[in-house]
C-alpha cells in the first residue's frame, strides 16, 4: 500500500508519495518524523518481523558486513574481514575499538551471543532462519571467530548484511528481551533516545559512531510515531507536529 504524505522543509510543504509510510521534516529543528501504521510488538529486533522493525534495525544496529543498496556490493561493517576457509567455515576478524551506545566494547563474545540467542528455541524469537544457517560460533580470540555451517549456504553474505544485527551480550542478558525492548542499544548511526510504547520511538544521531561522526546520520533526530488511522496521519502532517 502506498501513502500520500507531505514533507515539510524550510517552511514549505511538498506533496510526496512514500512506499512505507508518511513523513514530515523540519530544517529548523533538524528532525524527521516518520508516521507508521504498525508498531513492532517489540523493539528487540529478533522478537519481531515487522517492516518498521527492519527500518529501525538499519538505524540502531550494524552487521558484520554491508550491502550497497544501489549495487548490491558487499563491503565490511563491524568485521574487518570475512573470508571462507572452506564451504562450511567462515573466518571473521572484527574491528577493534567499536563500542555499543552504552560504551561497552564490541567483541567476538557479542557476535557469538547474538547467533546463540536467536538460534535457541527456548527464547521464542521470531525468524530463527535469520541465523540458523550457522550451527555454532567458535570464538578464537577477543576479535576473531569462526562461523561453522552445517552445510554450504550461498546467501550467507546477504543474511549477514541484512538480518544479523550484533547485540551487546552483557546488556541484553541482564535486561532480557522485554527490558531491551524498552531501552535497546547497538553500534549504529543512531542511538535510542526514548521509547514510548504505544506511541513512538525517538532516535538521535550517534555522535560517537565508530566510523566517525561524519558517517553518522545526516538528520539529528528521527521519530517513528505509530498512527494506525489514515486521517490522523494526515492531520499530524498538516499540523507539522
């Protein structure tokens, strides 16, 4: 379904069409408000499968590799290198110095935890196929690991670039999925500033982004607001709230 919406910039309303929802932006306060019909059942990425959750994933978290949306070319993300040792073993060397939004360093233990958490049926995550193509993760150093596959998986790089955000082991273990949903953290270009369940989630540019402040988000604040009724969406856009 496509939506007719308005993008407000520099005091001028411009009619636009978006594929995933309505949005308004203001240069004066350097903020973009995105109106979505559905709220993810959780802000823990692995506990939901909504499109809105996928969008948030791209902003809050990073994966080991990235795919250029225009060309499909795979480049490195949190990993410094990713290479196949054989058809069922992938060696990963992580970047050093990467920190989660709470200041904790990212290590191979966080990567191993991410795969183990989503692969564990007891956790009742949504979409174990995101990671179950990896049988186990072998940590061989603080920033080095191997992904052991039960069988060859040609789509490995695609899955690593889109479906496997790396989670902070200690923080996620301590809070659990429910607590993490209220205060999620990652290594991404935006950190979560606040969550209001049933209303919105607010993001702010990560000034300490591991790739440099110039590589963080171009907009200072992004608000994803959940407004299921179309007329209310239009009213909010016209009021530029």
